[in-house]
């Protein structure tokens, strides 16, 4: 399955990933500076949430594409059950 993010969906995912990238850089800097553990963990949790949200947005787009492909009979040789199982596995990997 190809990732097909466009327009606002693409912009939102990229913004979330850039936000997480900045937060992770901040975590690294905080650790190097010997900052307070609570502050580091708070920043790390924020980065984790940003990554989760980006992942869910990507999977939601993938689910929409898969449903459309299944309805149109375009499943690359896989049956609908296999496609659904793969998407479920991806979704659960973020849970």
C-alpha cells in the first residue's frame, strides 16, 4: 500500500513530525545539560504524543485508501480479510 497524503493531511502530518523532531532535540539537549528528570520526562511524553498523532493520521489515511481499494476490487491479489488484518495490525502497533 502506497502512502498517499495530500494537501491538508500531508501538512498536518509533517507539522506533527517536525514538532516531535524539535521536542526530541529538546530532550537530548536537556539530558546533556543535566536538567531536572521531571522536565525531561514531560518533554519526552510530549514528543511521544506528537509521534502517536502523526502515526494515527497516517493509518487513518491508509484505512480510507484500503476501504476504497477493497470496494473497487483493487487489493493487489490479497483478499479483503488480509488487507483488513494488516491494517488492524498497523493500528494496534500504535496503541
